[in-house]
C-alpha cells in the first residue's frame, strides 16, 4: 500500500470511492471486512492483537465509502474486497457475514482467511424478509427512530440484553442511510456469494470458519458446511448466538489472533 501507519482516506475503487485505513506496519498484511449494514468500526477491535499491517475499509454504500455505485450485489462487494486486497498487497483477510461472503471467491489468492458468521454459500438469503423490512425503514424513517425500533427488547432476546442493545443502536446510527438500503435489497434478492462450489474445492488458503448456534440469519450449519467444502479449513462453533461479540469477546479475539499469528512474523 506504501502508506504510513495511521494513513486513512478515500480511494477510487471499482465504480465507487472506498474509505480505507491502515494500522501498523510490516508483513503480513491482513484486510478486515465488515458485515452488511455495518462499518469498519465494528471489526476494529479484532485488529488489535494481529501482527503486521492491518487494513480496514468500508464496503460501497457503508460507513464513509460512497454510495454512488451502480451495483450492490455479492459480486460487487467481492470486487470491493479484491480491490482493497490488491491495493494493500494483502495475503490474508477476515470477513464478518457479508465480508465472509466477499472472501469466498478470493480463497485461491489468499494464504489465510477467517470467515466469521457466514450466512450462505450458494443458497438463498436466509433472512430475506428481515433485510427488505430494514431497507424500507431506512428509506422512510430517521436513523434514530430505526435505532429505537431495532433495539426494542420486545423484538428479540438479543435486543433485550442491555449490552447488545447499546451496540445495536450505535451501529444503526452509523449507517449510511443511502447506500445500506440498496445493499440490503441486493443482498435479499440477488445471486448468492458462490455460483459454483468447485471454487471452494480449489481454495489454497488456510481457513478458520467461526459460527454460532441459535442465529437463523447466520446458521451454524452454513459454517460447518463451508469448513467441509474448503480443503484446509476448520470450524469453531460457539454454543450461543453472539457470544463472541459480548461476554466471550476477548476469548474470540484471541482465537482469531492465534490463528492469524500462527504463521505471521512480528513486525520490526
């Protein structure tokens, strides 16, 4: 990437401008890709113990990236990730949900990858109605009203947890209200991340797949399936939904760092 530690800014990418940040120095270089409706802020904590250079970015229509792209489907998101990987000279990538989906077509060009909470392989969107409803709210309501609606404890057990409800509100208030609805509609009705499973069988990267039970949007069976389809992959399945983001967050961060640092030299 050729930029100093702490460099950040908009870079013209594949049909849109992408916000990219660089942390640390040295080899290896790891790209961190967030989930649908999220931003790089929601994966920043995972970068802290990882050796080498860490590169974060916002997908098109998310965070501080532009929302003027023509397409927001899985292929477009994979193009964003591919651009950042090439721009940064990265050999590893971590992706959460949408970010994990964007990594799948790139597994032949990476040395290591972490797929967190994958939601689908070559099947339909598991939460189509929910994504379309969220898109509708973002298009018609102020962000603060959407945040209160989504964080209403009557909606889910997750929202009933005050620790997680606060994170939900913060995430919604950071949403790009122009781009995220377009991405959600494309995600709900578009083509899946992988059209041909043969691409997974050809993967050369060492892969850690992390999933959890009890989440219909990110079924644990998808994580297990990916681990069985990718030659050099292993699965880590957590017994309760979102444990890795709340009460066992440090443990999960250590798991990710241990996997990525297992073959990573320390930066000078």
